[in-house]
C-alpha cells in the first residue's frame, strides 16, 4: 500500500499518502475499542462483527446516525479536535439506548478540505474514547479529502451506531400509566445541539470564545462549550437490568418540548417541575447575553437534562439509587399525567 501514490491527484489537492499516515496514527486509538465480537481489523472494505445472541429469543438490531453539527466551528476556532468525536458517538449511542439496546459497534465518516494526519488522528482519538465509554467497538470509518468543497482548515464529522436487544426487552412506551415518575439524568453542558443559536447569542466568531464569566469558574467560554456530550449507555444498561423502565428520551435538538413527547404513550403527557431542573450556568449566560426567551431555551437546549427516564413510581427510588451508584446524579423531575403528549413546566 505504501507504493500507492499519485502526483496528479496530489496536484489536484488530494494527498492519498496523508490518508495512509492518518490510518497509522489512529490504529492505537481504534485498538482501545476492540470487543470480542470484532473480526479482523481496520482497513478492509467492511467492518466485521460477530453477533452474540446468547440469551436473546428474538434479537433485534437497532441503529442510529448523527453528526456533531456546528459545534465543530468551536473546534476549528480553538484548534482542538480530540473531543468532538465523543460528541459524535454520544449522539448516536444515546439514541440507540433509548430503545433498550446495547450498542455493539460504530463507524465514523470524516470529510475534510485537507487531510492533516495528526488532526484526523485526534478526531478519531475522540471517537475511540466515545466508543470506550459506550462499550462499543469502532470497526471502521472513512476519511474523504475534498478540496474545493470544504475549506482547508475545516471538516465535517458524522457516524452511526448499531446495537442489539431482545424483542421482548424493547422499551414500550405504551406500558406507562398516570403517576409514573419522570427522572432527570444530568447533562455535561450544552452537549451538541443548538450551537447555531449559541454562536449567534454569544458572538463566538467575534472573539467570544476567550471570554470568561465568573459563573464558569476557571474555564473560558470556549472550554465550557466544547465539553463533550455525556454518554449514558453504561448507567442506563445497569438500570434496565434491575428496573422496569417505561421509556427513555435523549434530549437533543428541540429540547424538552420536542424530545420528551417522543417517549410518551398514547393519551399521556408529563408535568415537570421547572424549579427542580438543575441548570448549569452556561444556559443562563446564553439566555442573558442572547436575550433568548426561556420558552425558546427549553425548546432548543437540554437545559441540564441530557436524558429522561420514565419508571413506575414505586421503582423510582431504586432507579435513582442505581443511577447514582453508576455515577449519574439523577433526580426526580415530574410525573406522567393524562393528556395528549404535551410537556408542562410548572
């Protein structure tokens, strides 16, 4: 493979040897993610994974795909590329777990204006870290150098995750009843949604990333915003083993008002206590500096709640204990009520 080179292609802006160098640099990171189901290594035309269906009467595959969005603009401006890969995995794996499925493997896609091997390796290092946190394997990916399509210093990052669950264990939102408890799983911050509004509200491309606010302690605005998305897979899997969970909701773009209704059964709504929401200071700064109405904040951001779980009221304390023992400071947020899929903050 080292003999493969094209001066003509390089003159057109694509350096295929840089791609080979990037693969060499990322191998150690990828190796961290290997699980027993992986067959072969990185470099083939497809990623091979042997599915273990032990204990599953009717195995079902669950897939999810997403990107990082305009949060990448912060990575470009700060020239830091080793965290956005965690965001990419989180956006996919956190969706897959909402069906009750265990993530098995992940693939990424990086499209860039110029392949700088060290930068690509840093991106993949973040992807690998996300996979380790989610307990899934990074079985492959693609790096596309596209001069003239992307600026030389920019790239896009997307990926997809595949998980598996026994059909009998797929979470069924239609089992919920009025009085069920809504639990909040705290976020690590803004996560990876709403950054078009964040960038506008905080004027990030006008030097705002270096601004420091007393509420943020020792971190600059840029450092706070680049904090990667929390991955909930392992704590939630532990909870699912011991508690009958009605449904889960990954709070992403669209905030409370768009995502929570997707986890509600027919004829039900939720009543949430707004004063119970533990909102990190960064959201207050966005609302204040951008003059963003609170209704829009809750309809755009996670506001400090990265995921919600709906459980039988009698099992709420046990679910909270399990999550807290797993390192997630979960808390009660509200309850299920009769209604038509709405969210009431009171």
